[in-house]
């Protein structure tokens, strides 16, 4: 593999190794010899009310971890930390959209707030096992609401704040939540999203909702429905700060998180309690090297899995200080991130390649205004990082001294699966490197054969169960089985393509299904297509993700119009609006191309490879002989001019 031999290798710096949470490479062999025993040892780092009777029950594709064990996830993240002497140390530090504004909660304070909100939820009739929907900005009330759910054993379903009213409605209806926690508005980058207004629209068609709890974030006047809507601050004032943590079963649901799949309907990914917390606590400590003395910053939105696992549950179960930032990287000035790192003395930064590439474009001037020497470790997640961005991050943000952990995982995996261990693994820019101890990854070809040794391509699989794995898709076990466990039998099909080099290192190349990855956000082509055909001018549409140097991939929509409708700039605007209204602003196409026809095979299947080739300006589009009408290709090329 010529490209890879040119890639430099970076050994873990000595200074880092000296203080690393794990530095002995024998952990890999030990975990390999007895992976159940390995995870059992990790589970022992948690607080359990009752120990498990069995580590793993594997009845493919159904896994149960720490069977019979009883614990409480919020207790582990709060009370247990206080018991270990961390009561007065900062658990959450919140930086608002406006520089320098924010607040901070110690572990004791956070325990009290969570207990109060747990009592609020109970007061609204929420019982163990009943899902609660959460649609909030990046404010402390978001982790507080999640932990309050965990405290009473009610699964939470967090809906990312950029999702539209329709998306919120569908997610609420799927899990039949009785309570929605939201806010008046969500400020971000100097702009405000009207969350309560969106929620009101959604709630017009959500029969299960009985109550909402509304956080006053900006104080803006919002409509209020008596008997249904409640102010957060008013309920909290009355609430008792004592709420015993419910003993939940290791396999009780901790949360449902909806994620895009290959069809238009999002999948309700289900995570349970004991195995999930074991996985995220262990990986936060081993991969992100978080110690309780650290100020740790994961920049992901809590509306996505990274925020769940590595802003809330991972760092708090390790007793660290977790920073939560409401705004965007460049508001009000382009140096906002660096300003935050300097002011809060951030030691570990975990962010996305898109963010790094955006900063890289702006040059190093903004960085140079700030002292970033508090940083010890850098991480990336969510999409492939190109070696140039990796090098830039290493040299300019990490001052050449901080290891980078490029972590591959998914909403489904719950926690990090492939990543360097920063005190052990020599890194190569662009490569996620090795499976975490106890994880068995592999590559399969399209025919179902396992590929051994180095390979330029293959479908990434996980060969045995792991504790953080999704347990099912909410109310849809058949889709769970079909999506992940049918292609290769009892082997988990991740939906990603990967390469493997002579050192066994993995490089993830991207999705092999119809899921796009825009700035690390997962969006399915089918969802955008169905939003577009919802517009009366659109007869048919095909959506693809093309490469984009800023956002990794960008959405390109090919649209066939109804009858004699003509394409225009106004129509492009309308279609963008349509997608924004149906899914959310983050799913708007970057390019909309009107075309008289689409490239289809004789059996009517759209050849997306060709659409991608046209969108990326490729001259040679490969074999087009299987097309029902090969002349479509010229039309498409002309339409893009
Ligand atoms: O394609 C992979 C990409 O993100 C997908 C998972 O998206 P999501 O479930 O939203 O979770 C994102 C955060 C874990 C994967 O299927 N992906 C994630 N991490 C990496 C990555 N691609 C390349 N390198 C990574 N480190």
C-alpha cells in the first residue's frame, strides 16, 4: 500500500507515557486470552448494588452483559463520586454561547440538582421503564435531565436541537414518551432556535405526551399551554433534593437514541445500563486517558452519541470535570475554541475532523494568540480524518507533544471500538489503528469470506459481542437482526469500509451503505429523498454524499420535476426549506441539480456510483453499459454545468 508507507509513525511521547492510565502492552494479550474476564474486571470499577451471576449470555444476535447485576448509572456518576471524596470538585463546567458566561456544578451540587429533577419527573407520573423525550440546547439542564432519568430508571430519548418539529414528533411517537423536556430557545453562534415553538408544532400530533417541562434559557416569551406545560425553575423550586437511586437491572434500558439507517425511518438504537457504563467508563480512562484531576472537553453535541458517552457518562463515571459548551467554534470570534481551552485550562480535547479542517483553513494566527500548553491529549471522532488535518492538529493544537487518538465507533457500538491507546500505540495519521483490548474486529469481502492480513478494502465487522453494543432497535427486533446480523451471520456488520495495513492497523474509509456523513452527522439518503418528494414540484429524487474538503461529505440532490415545472433559484430555496422543515437544518443539500432523468439499471435501481462520479466532476465514470439508458449520463453532466 504505497500511500501508507509514506505515512510517518508517531511513538507515544515519553512524558505522556509516564503518566498514562495504561502503558503496558500486555493488556492486549490478556484481554485476548479471556475477553469476558477482561470486561468483568472493568465492570468491577463500577458501583453495583448486586453483583452479576453471569458475565455474558450470548444468544446471537441477543447479548446480555453482567446478567443479574443491579446498579444505577446516575449513582455511579454522582453519589459514588461524592463518596470517594469528590463532592466539592467541579463535575460540569458550562460555557454559554457568550464568552466567559456560564456556570459550574460540583459533584455534590449536581447530585442535588439531578435528584430534584428526578423528583420532578416522578411528580409528573414518570415511572421506571417509561421513556422521557429531551429536546434541549447544550445547557447543564441537558445532562441533568438525562441523569435524572437514569436515577429513576426511565430511559431517555434525546433529540438533537437542530432537528425539526416533524423529526421531533416522529421520535416522540416512536417511543411514546409522556413527558418532553425542552427550553424556550436555543442560542448558538449568536442565533436562536425556537425550540418551544418547534415543540408546540410537534406536540400537535403526539398523543402520548401529557406534560412538558420548559427551561427558561433566554427568557423569550413563548406560548404556554395550561395543564400541559410547566416551567422547569418553578417545579425545581418545590422539589426535594433527596431522591434515592433506583436499583436497575444491568440489562434495563438506559436510553434510546435515534440514528439514520438506509431507509427513511430512523432507527431507535437501544442501550442498556451495566455493559454500556462498563464500556464507556473503561474507554474514557484508557483511550481518552481521563483522570479525575483533568478538565476534559468533548465538543460534540449531547444530541448525538458522542455527547452521551463521552461528555456525560464516561467522564462523570471517572470523576473528571467535563466541560459543556453551548456555542459554535467561531462565535463571536474565530479564536473561540482556543480561548475556551486557555481560560478553562483544558487538558484533553475530543473533537471532530470537520472542526479541525475549518480551523486549518483559517491558519494558525488565532491559535497563536492563546496559551494551549494545558493540553495533554487530543482526540477525533465521527468521520475519517485526512492525514494533512491530522498533522496540522498534532503540530498546531497539540504543539507536537500531544498524542492523537483517532477513535472509530458508532451510535450502535455505544463506545470506542478501534483506537490507539495513547500510552502504548504508535500512531499513523489518518488511521484509527487497533481494536480496543477485548474487541475483535475483522474485514469481510462481499461474498462473505473473511479477509486475512493486509488489505486495501473490506467491510468492517466485529466478531464477538462487547458490553456497550446496542441490544436491539426499539420495538423493531427484526430490523435489528436484518441490519447488523444477517449479512455475515453471527458477526456484526458495521456498514463501514476499511483498509488494514501490515501492522494490523485499520483505516476507516467511510460508509458502504446509503448513509451519508456530513460534518460527522449521520443522515440517510432515503430521508432526504423522502423530504424532497414531499414537495409538490418534485416527481423523483436521488441523493448522494459527495466528497467535500470542509464537511467530509456534502449532500447533493438530483431532482426530477413534475410535468412541465422548470427549475429556478426560488425552487432551490423552497426545496432547501422543505428539507429543513422535514428533517432539520443540518440535512440541507449543498447542491440541488434538476435533471430530466436518473441513471437506472434495467431493473430500475438507481446507480448512485454514477451520480457520485458526476457530482465529483469525474471524467471517467466507469462501466455505464448496465444502464437502461446510457445517454442519461450526458444529460446529468450537462445539468451540472
Ligand atoms: O462511518 C463511521 C463514522 O461515523 C459513523 C458512525 O456515526 P454515528 O453513529 O453518528 O456515531 C458518530 C460518533 C461515534 C461510522 O459508521 N466514523 C466514526 N468514527 C470514525 C468514523 N469514520 C472514520 N474514522 C473515525 N474515527
